[in-house]
C-alpha cells in the first residue's frame, strides 16, 4: 500500500470517528497522529511537532480569553445591554446580535463567540417572541464573517499568515483582513435583515430554558417588597442560637423569605439557628 493510500485510509477513519461522535475530539486527534507514526508516514518528532506549534498555542490562548470573558460576566453584561436597548424590535435586535457576534468572533474565534452568545440569543428570542432559528442562524453567519475582521479572528487567518511569512518573509497585518471582512459583515447583516424572514426557517423548540432574569422583580411584586432584600447572619452571641427558626420573632414590617446555611445551601425544614451558619433572607414590606 502506497503512502498516499495509507494517508487516505487514516483520514477516512478519522472522519468516521468524528461522525460517530462517541470519542472526544482530542482523543481522535491523538489517535490519528499515533496512526500516522505507527504506519511510518511520520517520525515521532513530526507526530508530536503540532503540540509545540505557535498556531496551536495561539488557538489555546483564544479559548482562555473566551472563558475569561464568560467568567467575568462581560458576555452577560453585553447581552443585557443589547436586550435593554433593542427591546422587542426584530431589526434592532438582529443588527445588535450580529454586530456583537462579529466583534466577539474577531476576538475569540467564531466558535467561541457563538458559544458565548448562544444563551443570550435564546433568551432574547423568548422575550421578544421571535423564532429562535430566525436569530440563531444569523448569529452563526455573523460570527463566520466577523472572523475576517482581524488576524486573530480565525485559525485559518493565522495559518495563511504563517504560510505567507515562509514564502515572502512578510506577514499579513493585524487589521488587513478587515478590508474584506468588514464589507462581508455589512452585507451579511443586510441580507439577514432584508431576506431573512423568507430565507431562514422558522422553528421554535418545544422546550426552552427557564427565564429567571426577571425573577427578582416577580418576588418583589409577590411579597409587596419596598426597598429590596436584606441578608442577616446569626452571630455567636445572638439569643436566637439553638432556637427553631420558625419560633424566632420577625420584626413588624419584615417578611421572612427563607433561611440558608453559611455554605449558601437552603436549610432543611424546621431548622435550628446555629452560630455563624444560618443566614436570614428578609425584606421590608410596603407600609
């Protein structure tokens, strides 16, 4: 069997494993490299060279950046600002979502941008009453187009830039891709606005994630709260230590919402107050 045939067999097996989707992607990739080494197509140094490739390290750093944006709440804050300003208007919501997806894709790759904005889009669709598919597909299109705004937007951009450097000794500038990427983003948004309703499927899943974004407002209205919530901790010298929480006198004008342990978990029914571990969630009522 020739080397070309062997390579095609290994590639076909790799594609089958990806489609099968029973093994993690990383495991499939490592098995592919090992297969090329065992068949003699690659040396050990060549099979392991990818782990030290600057492109691989760069891609890994983008995942770290994406997780940092998500963990720090930047994505959630941006989504909240978008929904506050755009409201229920489809055109404003679509333009805002696609613009945000394009900018985030330029920073953390299309996959990272789409994954980070997916909950925001689903929540926006639920609030505004629009079809989820009518917003999710434009999100994917905008993220793909936004990858061409800057060099870091896509791993393909980095690979092409490295190939250019090896051939000519010069690399693409960080914003050079934007000469094509920016018009592409504008055209993508325009097409979604003008022809999106006709071209995109209108599908809504039967089950949507719960929307707890207005849960606090619901509690305020239900309990007739005026100034908000207060959390009171039982101190060591308090006279309520050892007494059943239900037997503690609650001051007039205060509604007891619940009791929590110091770890943050809810207390069991009929709990006894303990020093430093029981938290009172209370709020002053109107009047």
